């Protein structure tokens, strides 16, 4: 596809993406990875040229995906060539405008030219740069679990959607229920970025939905599903984790995350049992003890919960987690 066709497509007088407003974040992610179909790519590019919010999201996606990833840099020659093309269109545009002004003053007819405003041209340039950046990102499959976990940590850095703590070295963030975890009308920029990072994590692990995918990738996918804080995703995560257990995984992280899934599905006895099994392998792991106390609290096992909350508070060094645990302890009746 030549640059002239792209520019005309991007700056034409077209309706918004699919006639329904802004595209889904998943489409933008797929676009940056060069996997969007040609027809959807065309509609998306046309929308990007008009929508400031989506261009900002696109630029953020490209920047975040490139951060720490394996990226093949564009050559200086290619950059100069693309720059020359854009400058050529600017020069042609100026020439068309001059001829139009001269014709108006002399009342001579002039063939209509193709004109574009400089702000619009700047928008197009941003899209073209994003297309180029997205087209050269080559992330091997064996690196995708790490990339997905990095996106998940970014999504959870300000708040977590699941009360229980998921394995995977995820730093603490306060629990913030999403009013059912299905509400999407919150227009805040932070929420949009968090949602985008969850989508990034899921997109990078699509291949792990197959049972034949590597165990590490399957477990990473289960973590992302659990982190989203929705019952349906918890069911999917539990199915993945059970398959890993059947294949021979007996790790403490697996038992913990199975407990997280069971707790989210209100299966309190099963959750407590899984957290207990995780603690057998690592009695000093506060992560598992926190979750066990949380499950006991939900199950109404007040005495067991009180004992575990006190033990957790005494052994844990993170003041934020201790404060959260203390509030749970104070709420026991």
C-alpha cells in the first residue's frame, strides 16, 4: 500500500469506525501487532486520523509495548525515505494552494487539487509512525508470558479487582471492587489505561488458550483471567489450572491460584483447602496466609479467620497489607 493511498484513506470524509464510535481496545492492540484484517485496518486508520483520544491510546500502546520488548529498529534510510515522502506531500499541498489563490485573483479556472490541513497531516504522521513501529515488533512466543505479566502488573499497579492475592510477584495495590466488575461507563483516563493493559495481557496469551500450550503460558493466562475479577473469567482460569494440576503441576503458586478461583466462585471450603496446601510447601508465605484468612472470613469461620489474620499481621512487613488485614480482623463478629 503506497503512502498516497494511506493519506487519502486517513483524511477522507468518512464515518467513524464501523459507524459505532471508537474501536475496541483489543482492535487497537491487534492493529499494533499487524494482525488486523485489511478491511478493518482501513476503517481503523480512517478513524484514527479523526479521533484524538484513539490516537493517544494508539501512541500509548506502541510506546508501552516497545518498552522492554525485543524490537527491530527501523533503519535511518527508511526513516529518511518516509520523511521525504511526507515533505513531498506538504510541498505539493502548498503548490496547490498557491495555484488556487492565484487563480482566484485572476479569475482563471484551476483543476481542483488534493488538500490537507497541517494539523491533519500531523495526525496522519503520528498514525504512520505507529504503523511502522507496530509493524517491526517481533516478540517471540516464549517471551509473551513475561510480556503479559508485565502488562498485568501495569494494570494492577494502582488497584486490584480481586480481593485475594494472585501469584506472580505482583506488587501490592488496594482492592477496588468494580461494582460487579462489569461496569464500563467510567470514563477516567486511568481506567482506560488499566483496561488496555488487561487487554494487552490477554492478547499476548491468546495462543495459551490451547491445552497444548506451554504450562508457563497457560498459568500466566489463568493469572490474568483471575485478576480481571469476573466470575466467568474465574471459571475459565480454574479449568486451566485444573488441567495443569492433572498434567503434574504441584507447585504452591498453582494451589494458591486455584484457591483464588474457588474463592471468587464462592466455593469457600475448596478455596481454604487449596490455600492450606500452598502453605504446606511454604508456611512463611504471607500471600497464602492472607488468602486463607480471607476465605475463612467469607465462609464465616470466625475463630480460624481471627487466628490467621493475627498471625499474618504479626509476620508481614508490608504496612499496607497489614492495614488491610487489620480492617478485616476488626470486621469479624
